[in-house]
């Protein structure tokens, strides 16, 4: 068993937010899906993102708002957002930073 936390991740700035890709953990090896930690600063937002993968974004801390097209959905901690391939999306944080665990994979 391995414990993987955002605090232990190698963080970089991508999509206008802080990202910790699981592929950067030493010794983790190949996984059947991609995974990353995401942190949106308080009152901040990600850049618009769209990709061919399905994405499951689980809000682990803070109150997020996901915008997909014209639709905005509030996502408090414990919420999971399932994004279809090529859905343009933006993640916003309110008064405190938002932390998200993002799992993604190419559809079959």
C-alpha cells in the first residue's frame, strides 16, 4: 500500500492552476489510467480545458464551481464530476483553495 498526497507531489503550473501528476511519484510505475492532483487558488480559476479522455474529478477540499459550456454546477467537497471527452470545462474556486483528484482515461 502507498499513501499519495498532494503535499508530497511534485507540483507544476499547468492550465492556470497547480498540478501534481501521479506519473511524477517515484517508483509508482505504469497505471491503467492517468491521475493528478489539482489545486485552484482562492478566487481563481483554471484555463479552459478540453481533451479526448473521460475525466472523473473528485473535489476533496474547498467549494468548486465547474462550468461546461453555459452550464455551471456547484461542487462542494465530496462531489464527483464526470466529464465526457472533448467537453470544454473551467474550474473555479470561491473563498478558499479547491483541491481535486482527477482520474482520466481514453474511452474504449
